[in-house]
């Protein structure tokens, strides 16, 4: 019984992460493809109405999109990202080296390091 429960739980987790967002309630953290530009930015669901989700991105922008246009927030230490270095407008590739809420440490591919906010980072 214990083994079948573990298998069922594992299958549920896998199914929840396939496709669109598994988030279903306001306050859940997601990644949204802002303006369908091909980059995924972190944000929080403000409102869920039917198939529409309003996302408040960590940089302060908001948009309402279909639930399939967001995916579960999955950033962890070691995740490859691009960040707006020092907020100066240029995006550089790096790896998350620390993560605490919206505070994020980045080890850039060129050797630079920075502690910044998740709202200045994105993934492809």
C-alpha cells in the first residue's frame, strides 16, 4: 500500500507540471511569457477568472493572459537565466547562485556576480 501511494503521489506531481500552470489560486508564483515575447518572467497570480489569469510580474508590470500562457515557477539554485545587469538595460546570461524570495544571486557567465531582484531576470 505504501509503495502504491508513493507512485500515485509521484504521478500526480508529474501531471501537475506538464502543460500550463498548475497554479490555481491568487498568490501562486508563476512564470509568464510577458507579451508573448518568448521570455519567461516571474510573477504572482493576482486574479483567476475562468481560463484568464492576471499576473503581477516581479518588476511591477501586469497582464491578463490565458492559463496556458503561464507555467509553474521553477527557478532554483543552478537555473540558467538572463538578467538585466545593474538594471542598466543590458541582459547577460548567468546561473542562479542564491535565491530568497525576490532576492536573487547571479553568477554571470563572464565571471561577474550580482545580487539583484527576480524582476530583473528572465528565462527562455
